[in-house]
C-alpha cells in the first residue's frame, strides 16, 4: 500500500535563456520588467514554490530556484513574459543541482557574460535576491549560495585582471561611432533613454568624442536632467523626440520600453543617420532601414566586436576558475552537511522509536531482562548505523539527493 507521507523531493534548478542561443528578438519576447518580476514571484509563492530568484537583463532571463520539475519554473517565465513554451524549448536551458550551482557562479562572476569580465550582472543578482527575500522566497540555501557567488565575484575582480581595460556594450558602441562617423565632435548626437546602459554610453560619448552637441531625451525628464547636469548636456521633452531625430547625425536608443518607439514613420531625413539600438527588447523597428541613408546597428553586433582588451581577459580565465572552485567547494561542503543532517536526525529518531518499542516488548517477555545493558548496546548499534549512513552521504561520489530519497522511503521518515 502506498505511503502518502513519503515526502516529495525538490531539486535546485537554473532555467532560462541567454545570448548564447537566443537572439535579441527572442530575448525580448522573454524579457521581464520590474512589474513582471514581482508578478512572477507572487505567482511562484501562490504555487507553493519555497525559494527562487529571477534575473532579466538585455542578455538573459533566468530563474534559480527549487521545484519538483523544471517545467514549474519554465511556466513562470512564459506566464509572465511574451515568450512561449515552444520558443523556450528551442533556445532555453535547464540545469539541475550541481550544474545549476556551477552556472550561477559563472554568471555572477562574469565568465558567462556576453562580454567576458562584465560584472554588472552581480548587482542584478543581489537585487533579485533582496526582492525575493522581501517576499519570503529566499531560504537559507539560496542566501548562502548568493553570498558565495558575491564573494567569488569580489575576489575575481580584485585578484585577477579579467575585468581590466574598458570594454562593455556602451564602450563598444562609442568605439563603433568613433570608427565610422567622421568629424564626430561636430555632429549632433541624440541619446534616447537614460537607464544604466544609456548613462554609461553618454559618459563614454562625452569622454571620447569631445562633443558639445549631445541631446538627452527620456520619458521621465527629471532623470535626463540629473544626468545632463553632471555632464553639461542639453535635455529635451519626450514630446520633441520626432523633431530631434531630424536634427541628429547619430542616435543612441537605450530605453526599457517593451515595444519599438522609433520607426520609419517618425523619420523625415535630409541627411545620413546612424542609429544604435542598445535596448532589449529592440526599440528601433527594422523598417527604418528601408529609408535611404539610415544605418541600424544592434547591441548584439556591438557585443561581437572583440579587441586586444578582450583577448587579454581570456588569459585570466584559469585564475578566475580556480577562485570559483575554492569558494564553491566550501559551499558544497556546507550544503551537503546541511542537506543530510535532517535525514540522519530523522533516521536516528526512527531507530530510537524502534528501540523503545522493542525494549518495552522484551522487558515484558523476559523475566530477568537487563534494560540498562540493553539500552547501552542498542544506543551503540544505532550510533554505528547512523554513522555508516552519514559517511555514505559525505562521500564525494554519492548522489546525495537520490540517497536521501532512498533512506526516507525505506525507513518511512520525513526530515524536518
């Protein structure tokens, strides 16, 4: 007869998609803004998921969390984005347990970034963890793991040169402009969107082009004014976007809008125009290329621009991986002990219950039963049995989750 008290087992998964297999258009379909992330976390909580974090950047959308089956997490992404399960199956990934842990370490330390050594993702992971914790969706495992990844990220940044040199999507965009636009210091540059990438691009533009004709437009004008105040630039209202587009020689689009905000219908050009779209989802409709004189460059192309800086960074990958292995080993040791300790304790309780029942039975059956000696012998046997199980679970070759499941099924116990 089936025992309904046998616990269901949860596994740690990483599910998502990234620039490695999904192009910008597909990544845009699965992108999650702040509202969608909150909605996803609330849905997860309602569906009984105990712990997870979600990240969504221009290069990836990923969930790290506990589930019986990865589809529970894939469904959360698809339910809260414009992506479908069919599309996910073509470009998405699923990592389980140790592979999922490995993936988070590589992502958080910049080894899996589209531009090697880009550490911006670690701040996203921190923010995501804080968000999940505020909703009661971050258990001790997740907190310890995220802290370990943060520690590895800090050490790699300070102890290696994997992030040396200036290279990022924003820097690559400025490099492209410098190489492809003549007399850039006298051209009209329009920056539309002042989020993180927009700000970084703007600062690089000011630094490297010596241009005094940079105009900022943002849906929220005060954000543009704060940035313009620091860099002594011009700010225009969002309502003037179509007018400023006509004046511009170079347009950098870096907004967080979910649909294109620039298309050929609002362009009335009398001169060549270079447009760099640094947004995910894409914010410039590809139909602008139907117009003569328009050149459209997307961030995926810019991310492929490698230079000596990136080649130099690759030399430091082994040192970074050594740091990851050291910190990951500490985490895995902690994790194994924490994972099987409740099962060993539950096993000990079960054996003690069997002992107590058997001693009670024998004390009534045997006239000169020595309960004190029987107690000592039984306790030693229980200690030896539980030590054998603990040593098995500590072994590096042991499949810990499967062994725990087997022990709990055989002894009909449930670890607290």
